C-alpha cells in the first residue's frame, strides 16, 4: 500500500513501490520506469501577489538642529505618502490527487496570499487555479481546484506506517524552478520531532530537496 506523510516543508505522497532485490544492496539499478510513470502527476506551482513596498523615502542622516531638518522632514515624510505596491512571484511544487476533478495538493505557504496561482504540467501545459478549496496552516497543506481539458494523471495517498527506515524513496519537484527534477534516497528516520508545531511526526529522507520542492511528493 502506498504511503504518505508531511516532511519538513513538503507535502509527501507515496504512490508506487521501489523494492530492490537483495542483490541490489546499493540501491535499485534504475528508477527510470517509475519516474516516467509518476512525473506527469507532479506539477510546478507559480504564484504572483501584490506586496506593499516601503512607505516614502528614508530620512537622510542630518545633524540635530540643522536648518535643513524641517525641510527634509517635510520632503521625505510627507503626510499621505503611500506605500508603493509591487508584484512579487514565487515557485513551488504540487501533485494531482484527482485527475477528473482537477484537485491538486501543495503546501499552504506556497500559495498563501497569492493573487494568482498557475499550475504548470510536465507536458508544458498550464492551468489557472479556479479556487483554493481548503487550506490548513498548522499542517501547511492546501487543496487547489483547476478545470482540466482532459483527465489528468494522478496519484493516491497511502499510509506512512507501511514505510520502514532504509526503504528507497523518490522525490519529484521544482527545485530552483527546474521542473521535473527527480532525486532518490532512503527513509533515514521516522517520527521525527523538529519542534515546528502540533504535528511533529515527520519522515526524514536523504533524497536531495531544495528551495522550490515545497509542496511536492515523495514516492516509495
């Protein structure tokens, strides 16, 4: 049975089995067949939002009592000066859990406060998120809804209880904006408590995970 949990900043899905034979003590000979099957279910999440910049300009460092003090104060801190809005963007990962309904799971912090969310697929297509159906800040999970033109490849959640320390796992995500990146490692530990909140019961893996992997899956 596939397994799933949340590790660090990742939403972790487990949807297949990499079961090395005893003769493969150093790991599976190739994970290519598994990666080819799963990569279409993993998506890149790009967001944009409007952020307020600093209000006005900083007051220059001038001597106290200078004849220019009042003039500079009036110029740099004029009443009614407004913060300058600016567009900022961010990247993350996610995975499809219902291909017919267009349901995508990612981390809440990836889409928090976003004005627009775009889901990018491995075939180069992209869909705008219709709605954030739900989010939970404590577990750092969010459920997104897109309208697919055709059924999407999806993966299913399973039970992380079935995983053992030493099992091989595969991470697929969007590190540094490099979509479709596959890395492989093992389950290094279970039930890790890293003092991040009420749900401290994480899987630890040595599979390479970097900025942009947030929200992406870990497969067994």
